């Protein structure tokens, strides 16, 4: 994974997050309010997926912590443990977001499956990187446009929906 790839992906995701913060149209009216359990599942799932990617593409960052190297080695072996360590976080993300618009959720499920298939099918790395790129951007789009954080209390002023009135 090149630095340009990583920087471009991070910049796009950061741009989406900034758009969420400054555009009163976001999130859209069909957005769901995450429950605390869903927020925790989403956070754990994303963290697990990031850990999986980092173990595969940024192994040196883990070498300073010998205790995690068996986990990193298991992920890089691309065996059953690696599959489980990818599938579980991906499922957590899907469970957490199960109430978003069905088409958005289905696209996310297909993209996460594509990342998994391209990781384990022995195909070209470039195809896998494209799958990751598209899946990460789609996940960010879904969260930015269709998710309201659970921490927003009912009755609080809403900046996100642009009305400034109680939600």
C-alpha cells in the first residue's frame, strides 16, 4: 500500500467528516439515531477492520509491542484465524448499521464481502486495494449521511439537521 493511496483515502474520509460538520443538510432526513450498543458495535467493528488492515499493510507499527505479534502473524497467515479476524469486525459493522437505508446497507455488505473475497482468493493486490478504497469511502458516506450519534439527547438543539430546534 503506497503512501499516496493511504493519504488519498484518509483525505477523502476527512473531507466527508468535515462536510458532515459544516453542511446543515447532513445527516439526511432518513438518518438513524444509533443506540449505545450499536455505537459500541460500530466502533469495535471499525477498530477490528483497521487492526486487520494495519496488521497486513503496516506490520512495523506492531513490532514495538511483541505481545500483539502472534495476532499480527495470524492475520498475515491468511488462514482460518485471519478470516475470523476479518469477518467478525465486518459483521459487527453490519449489525450496528442494520437500520440504515436497506440499499445503503446492502451495498456496504457487498463491499465488505468484496474486500474479504479479494483478500483471500489469491488475486491481484491492486484489486484488493480498490475494494478496500471503495468500501472505506462507502462506509464513511453511510456514517456521514445516515447516522446520528447516540450521544445526542432528545430535546437538545440540533446543529446537524440545520434547524437548530429540538429533535
